[in-house]
């Protein structure tokens, strides 16, 4: 492994590009990360700046100023990317079509509905009435309470207990 001639990073003279990248890569990556919001983009940015540095390696007279050269390449590259991205963006009147999820199997849905209804029928009559009104008839808690002549709190607690029983029903666990 080749090491820099001097120990101080700001005054080090690196005998090769590889030794420079090994010694200063982590510091330069932190700089790149501060310029982008995505760690993967930061790695790409650093790689691009290092490629530019490699191409200019023989022309760089003062290797003690390499960090400044690479940092300037990072900033310039990021600025170019930002400008290019802005130019490539355009608004349109129509939104692209959204990808749709594959339709669920109707047979599986029917099996689940049947299992759910059997589980609801196992509930005590009062809980079953509240679950049916709340979730099958889509009534609010207040509407359900008024219809059954009970308080809203009673509806909330009874429905909560009923849902707990439904979550534990072995037939529903198996069907889901």
C-alpha cells in the first residue's frame, strides 16, 4: 500500500491517483453527501468528480491542492446535474397512467367474505348488531347508538370487543 509522503492531508503529496483516493475518499464522500440528499447519488457524484480528476491528474501541478480541486469538481458537477434536471422537466396537462395492482382472485375474495360472515354470526347478538350496523351498513357510532338506544361509549366498547373476537377467530386467520 502506497502512503502519502507527508502525513498532513492539507500538505500531502500523493504519488498516485489510487493512493489519493484511498486516503481521501471518505472525506470527499462526506462532502458529496452534503451536496445531495441521497447517499447513492452522493457516491455517483464523487465517482464522476474523481473521474474528472483522474483525467486531469498529470496536468495538476500542485498535488497539495487536490482536495480543493475535487471539491470544486463535486460542486460543478452537482450544479450541472441540477441545471440539467430543471431543463428536462416539463409540465403536461395529462397525468401518466398509474400502474394498477393485479386484481385479487374473486374466488379467494368470496372465501374470505364467507369466512367473515360465519365469524360475525358467532358473535353475541348485541355485538353482531353493532358490527353489522357499523361496518356493513356503514353507520357512524352515534347513528348506531341512537338506533339501538344505547350510548356511544357502549357502541365503541362492544364493537372493540367484537373486533377482538373476529381477529382471534381461527377460520379468519386461516382464510387471510
